[in-house]
C-alpha cells in the first residue's frame, strides 16, 4: 500500500512539475547528495555573478548568493543558488537571450509564483532564480540565509532536517524541497523582518 501511495504522489508531482518545466521533469537518478560545507562555494558564486553582470550590465537590479551553499558551516547539495532580480522577470526577451548566450538555460517558468524563472547550466551545479525587482521572495531568501549565518541553533536544526530528509527515496528534487517547508517556516518566524 505504501508503494502505491508513493507512486500516486510521484504521478501528481510529475503533473504539477510538467506545467512549469521546460521539457520533461527530471527524475532523480539516486539519493540526494549532501556535502559538508565547501569554502570554495563563495568563489563559485563570484565567478557566476561576474558572468551574469557582464551579460546583463545595468539590468541587474540585485544579485545574491542564497541557499545552503551561502551559509558557512552548513551541509548542502553541491549546487550554487543565485537569486537575480531584473526589472521584470516576465519580460524574458529583456534578459534571457543574453543569459543563454553565456551558458544559462531556462528550465522552469512559474508565472503564478512571483513570475519566477529558473535557469541552470549544463553541469547542473547552479540554480539561477530570476525574479522582478523588489520581489518579496528575494527578501525572504536573504532573510533566511542571514538567519542561518548568524544563529547556530537554527543552522543546526536546518542541517539535521536536511540530512534526515535526504535519506528518503524521492522521485523529484522538488519533493525534497517541499518536505523542508515546515522547518523553513519555523526558522523564518525567528528571522529578523525585512528592513
């Protein structure tokens, strides 16, 4: 019965992901890999930030290293999460061709969630999240990052949750991300409000 329920969940998740994914949703080929913090991650972010700024120039409204790789001491998937704000993320012709020209490919388009766009590189070691300028979700990502950087108890809680959840047998990465929602909300209740 549990296997049937898991198959039903995967089918529902695939249907939801298919609505926003460019191409077919990619199933995981194995367990989620978490690595101990790597001090080279900030340098990897800086290299990508330089490439993005060179491609877009003044169209970059905000560019930040977010996600677990931006928090010293936190275990993470070896994927650099970058958040980019442009004037309007829905206006893809204004920025997407220039990002594609330097190696980023659109993988997800979510018009119903802050007009979010997700781009990746062929090596799959970068997630470039694109939002419109002054987006509340960007502020939330930065507040979460800053809370984990400055509060060891919340950083440890998040790390333990990630390690526990990464041991599960997920079909899609989004299922793992969704499973972290409760602990993220808990930590965010203690994070400083946006200025």
